[in-house]
C-alpha cells in the first residue's frame, strides 16, 4: 500500500504545523483524565517528600485520574495510615503540582514490584 498523507481539517489545504511530542502527550493524557507528564514525573521523583520517610517503603503511586491519586500499599494497615495523612499529602501535592491537579487520594493493597 503506498504512503499518503492523512487528510487535515484545514479547508485551505495548508500543511499542518508539527506538534511537539510533550504537548501531544499532555493532550492525550488530558483526554484520559490524567495530569501532564511533568506532574506524573514529579510525583514519582518526589514520592518520599509527598508521603514521608516512613510510608515511602510501604506505598507507591499507581495512577492519577480525574484528580484522584491512587496509592498502592503493601499492607492494608498502611492504607489507614494514609487516610489519616490525606490532608497533609494533598497539601504537599498542591505545593508541588499546583492547585487542582490532585484533589483526592484513594488507597488499595497491591503487590510491590
């Protein structure tokens, strides 16, 4: 099958400008209800700062969807500890990511890698 350019929505037929990959990824993530790539990377890189030294070995970020950070814990007892710390965690996330990126936290027991 020969190669051909996909049609564009530009009625004038002008060539579409290239889009930078980070901007494209951010648009795809937004369509999925996820934050920007930078926000996801920040959460993972600064996880100990988000949850503290005691929890970092028992909890890991699983996903951020529609403002909800899902956290996996290696034991259900740590889920209770995270619930007690939810306001502090949300305040730290707001400081790191900005307002409205993460608005709630849920936990679930999961296997650690």
